[in-house]
């Protein structure tokens, strides 16, 4: 493992991980929870329940909807799916790839505590690397080293195969797991089915990384805008009010469509901008996990 990776892990442990543990102390083995696979009981269905847990045989016999309850596994298995495509580069201030790196290392360190296993999938169209789940600080350090070794977006020419990224982790995760997908979700269309299939078998948390300029184009006059994935360039007048209104409408439509897709897939979805405070973002993610927990 490189000295730079060790220094990065130590910095994040001091700046984020210890502070997060201090703010979220409790009796739980980890600040996130996975769903176990051992059936223990039945109870009547409520609107907050996952429809995948409905026991249709009992429901048909009793003429009332029942869901299965499961016990948590003793050891949590988690996967980090890391989008290393070209669109993750650039931006104002820290790029999406830098935020992804810090967030991935913090998640790996938090999740690997107390004997929980963490694995990772590094993905772009031309490079995929799977690190199988293991426990301990050494595994977090290994993920940090791999992040340092593989720069985001080494090649251009095609948009990211997001469905392929999701299928890669689906093939690697043999047992039911907690899966974090860290991506900007900029890529080829048609990934929705793959996300739904992944969420049917695993607990999926989507963390969408966004540059603020992608949500609100700054007014800086004439600029050359480049597609990070294909390299295509166009000249844009960012001060044109008609253009700004049209772009704002397109952003709103895309955000609404993504929100609806995540809802239909029944995944937990978060959006983190590159100018956000990482500690605050993690606290909000954990608190949301606790609120959703039955």
C-alpha cells in the first residue's frame, strides 16, 4: 500500500470518521443496517413496508396482506460501486471524483468496523476492478490505494454503460448485501431495469454526486462547453436568458425523472454536491437510514 493512501485514510479517519462515530453513538454494530435473510415472523402490512417482503401465500389464505420479518445477519456485507468514468472529472473546486474518493474511504472505514465485510467495484467502460469483501482497516486502505492508482475517466469516446456497472456488482455480490452506488448517473439510457434487478436482491443506497454547475449554469458569458465523456465541444452563451430558461427546465425534468426512477426501484437515494460538507452529508445519510428502519 502506498504512503499517500495511508496518509489519506488517516486524514479522513481524523476529520470525518471519528467525528461521525462521536455524533452517532449507540448499541448498533454499524451506523448502517443491512437486511438479514433469516425469516422469523409474519405481521400485517403497512404502507411503509417493502412490497418485496409480502408473503403472497399467507395473504391469499387470510384475505389480509402480511409481510415476512427477518433477523439481521451477524455480519454485514457491503459493496461500494464506484463510477470512475470521464464525467466524474472536472468541475468547480473539488471534482466529483475527489468527493467520490473521500466518501468511499469514509464509508469503507465506517462499514468495516466491528467485523463487517466491505468490497468494492471500480468501473468505467474500459476498466473494471472488483475487490472482494474483507474486514478491517486494511481493506479500507486497499480501497484507498486502488482509488489513488486508478484515475477517473482514463479514456473518452463513449458514454458510460451504467447498466453494465450495475450488472457487474450484481454478478460479484453472491450473498444479500448492502450496496452503495456512488455515481453521477450520467451515461447511456436504459439502466433502470438493471437498478431494479439489483434492488430486488440487495439493499441499495444510491449516492448521486453532482457539480453545482450542473444544476445552475453560472452566467459567465461565452464559454466552450465540453462533453467529458465524448469530448464533443460547443460554444455556449451562458448569459442568454432563453438558453438559461431552457437548461433550467431540462435540469428540473432530469431531476424529477431520476427521483421517480429511484422511487420505483425502491432504493434509498441521496444527492451530494461537490461543495457540500462531507461530515454533514454522512450524518444526514445515516439519520435517513435510521428513519427508514422499521
